[in-house]
């Protein structure tokens, strides 16, 4: 509704000439119409504001219902990065590829995030040409971020021909290894001279100057390749974490020692992986995890270290001068409490001893007479004893204290699940001048216990 000012003006002039009284009544009528129009305009303005509000709310609702087309690029980037960084376990290769097949905008956003393309698993589920092009594409899209590579050697050697294997190894060594930060090599496979000829460079870690985390699992290295592997590990100047899981090494006892000067965390799963530590010089390793996923093989590894050559355990401790934390793990693992107690005492001093999924076997060791308290023996403080899902903890502590001289009135030990302190066990532990108290809260401060190994 609009006010026609010109026609109104002509009407007012005509009315003014006719009669002043008529002019006053006409002006009153015009004022009424103008006020009515103003109210209508205000009502329309309120309606328009409500319409805009509803439109914005509807747009938000549509964005939630169909984010493929509605979400801004910045929000999509945040969602992609959050989903990628919170994936459980190993990140699947098809994760980034799936994002590029949803919509054109999603593809553009996914290709602009190098982090999405850093995981490069190598498996022969694709034809050779597609496999090589995919490896190169992932390496190019991940630039300049470092990449994470997973090699499945058993499938690779079973499915591909010799020339194809050499082509894959060549692409990895030229395009991927120079920017590789995490490398996992797995597969039930024997690495010998023939495998080295077919796939040269896969275990040449000199090609990975930025390698920080290395995992080798389910591999057997022959007598000719084991020293070569250790020599290649020695060239990793940036390596911080090494995991050897179920690997068999053939190394002579008089083999030279190989220094891993930058390594800080070591995991040895399997008897041979534990024994190989005696041939490694690890000056900066602070945490060592050893154990076995096989039910009864771990005891054999520790037993060989102590009984076949008892000096070998002391040699391992010399090769680990900065060692503070030791974790014994199995899923589950049987181990003789006497053997493990002797082995741990050889590794003292330590800040933390943690046992996970261990079944302590063997008979209880009778308490032995303690040596003179004034004897000049070195003390070794253990700031924390932690047992998780272990059986026979009290008996193991009895054996451990029997082979040492504990100096602590009260020892609070963190024991979670399947660990019980019976009155008889408590009485036996008190015979060692140690009053043990279970604490189920790991945040509570645990009382340090000082162990002094008994001289033979």
C-alpha cells in the first residue's frame, strides 16, 4: 500500500478552495489512512524478519540433513581431519579414497589435506599398474607430510612375479622411503639372499633418513641377513621406537655390537627378539617391553639368558644404561617366578616394573637368611610395582624378596584384576620386613621399595 502524494495534493488544493470545513475533515481522513498504512508497514516488517529467521533455521536444518552440499569447506576439513586422527588401530587405505567419491566438493577438500594420504599400505590386491600408480599418487598427495608405510611381504611375494616385486620395491625406495616416518614390515616370511635379490632395498633403512618408528613382525632372518639387518638399523639416526615381534634372528654369540644411538623405546616380543638385545648398544633407551604372545615361550627366552650364559643378562643391562622402566607382557604368558626374579634383579636399578597378563609358575621360594645390614651392597630403588591381570603375584613377590634384601616398612603395590593378598601371603611377605598393601587406584602415590640383591 503506497501513498499517492501528487493526487492527494491536488485533492487538498481543490478542497481548500471549496470550504475550510471540508478541508479539515478531509485532512483527518487522510491522517487516519496514513496511520493505517504505517501500522501495516510495521506489521510487514515484523513478518519479513520472522521469514528471514525461519529461512536461516531451515538452511541450518538442510545443512544437517545433507552436509554433502551445504557444509562450508572449512567445516568439512575439520571433520575429515578429526575422523582421520581418531580412527582406531591401523588406518585403512580406502578411507581417503572414499571421501573423493562422494561429491566434487568433497574430492577437492580431501585432496587439499595431505594428512589423509599419509597411510600407504602395500598389498597385491590390485593389478600391478594400479598398485604402482596408487602408491605414487598417495606419496604425491601426502607431500610435504611424512608418510606411514605398511608392507605385507608374505602376500606380496605369493601373489606377484619376481619382476613385479622388483618394480614395487623400486617405487617404494625411490618415491616413498625418503619421506617415510613410520614403517611396518610384517608377514610370515623368511628373508634370505633370494628375497634380497628379488626386492632389494626393502630393508635398507639408509633410504629412510626420517624414520622414527619401525615395526618388524613375524619375520625370520637367515644367518647371512641378520647381521645386515642390524647394520642397517644402526644407520637410522632418527629412530626413536623399535618393535620386534615374533622375529627370529640367527646371530652368533661373538657377533659385534650394533649401536642404535637415537632409540628411546624398545619392544621385544618373542624369545629371539629378547636375545637380540644382547647385540645392541642402546644408550638412550628408557623403556623396554619384552614378552611373548605364545603361551609358554617367554620362559624359554629368559631361562636361556640366565642359565645358558648368566653373564648375558648383565651384558644386556650394560647395553641399556638409561633404562628406567621394564614391562613384562604376554597374552597370556607363562613364566617361572624364580627365573623372572633373577632376571629383574640383574636389571636393577629401575624406576618401574610392570607385569601384564603373566601367570607366575613354580614353587614358592623359602625365605633365606638376610646378609648383614652393614654389608656394602648397592641399593636399587623401584618406585612402582604394577601388576595387571596377573596370577600368583604374592608368590612372585615372596620369591623376589627372598633373593634380595628389601628396605621398606610399607610397600604399596598397584595390583589390578586377578590379584589377591591372602592372610597367609601377607604373613609370608612380612617375614621379609615388608608390609605389602594392594592399591587399586593407580593415581595414588606408591611407596618406593628398595631392593638389594643378595651376593652369591
